C-alpha cells in the first residue's frame, strides 16, 4: 500500500471514530489533523473538506456492511438465514461504536448536503437489508413483513443504546426470529 493511500485510509479511520464519538458538528479539521499527528495542510491535501471526509466515511461503512452480510448465504435454511441477518445487522451496528449515533443524531440544519449524504447512506443500508430479507422471506413463503423486520432490528438497536444492560446479539436475533415467525402464523 502506498504512503498516499495509507494516509487516506488513516484519515478515514480516525475521522470515523471522531464522528462516532463527537458527531459531525463536534469534529473539526484541526482535531482530525491533530489526532493523526499531521498538519492541517496535509489533511487538506488529501481531502478538501470535512464534508468530503464524512462522505468517504459513510462509503467505507457501507462497503464494510456489504461484506459483513455476505456470510448469510452460507446458512442452510431460511430460518437460519433470517436469524443470521438479524444478528449480523445488530453486531455490525453495535460494533461500529457510535455508528447509530453518528448517523441518526447528526444535526444538518445548517448543512443540507450532510442531510443528503445521511439520507442516501441510510437508503443504501436499508436497500441492502431489504434485498437479503426479500430473498429470505421469499424462501419462507412471504410470511414476514420486511418493514416489520427492519423496524424490529432498529428497535433492538435503539433499546440497546438506551440501556446499560449487557446485550447479546445472538440471543436477541434468535428471539426476534421466533417472534417474527410466530407473528407470521397469526395472519
């Protein structure tokens, strides 16, 4: 890996951590440069603005998410795939530190471009989940609502973010899968 691409990778990784911890508004180019131990001029050489860095952070997160979900295909049954989809979704979002906070709690009143990036990013994430869910639910006989599935997963993430209790994504995924399958039998 060249020094240039290594520096860009470090900028994205460090910025991702800072945005997750302090939100977009709470991070400055000076802080990013300081955390990287580079000059602001060097940072601006690689990225012309904090907004461009943020877009690259979201792009990197999306690529990581795509890769994270690929293991679902290895599961043998649709029920196992559904459980794995839920578990992987929860683990990814929880494992990215403040990912949910970074995306959901951004204040973009003064920066409409930021809002556009966030909306597009969330749509990409949900479209990817929907594509996996559509295939799995089709294998199950179209008995589960995709919006219900997504809302349930997001509800579990929200509950986890508001609670100090230890969270077991595998157990939560198993319970959510059983609940969804039980709800589907009520139709």
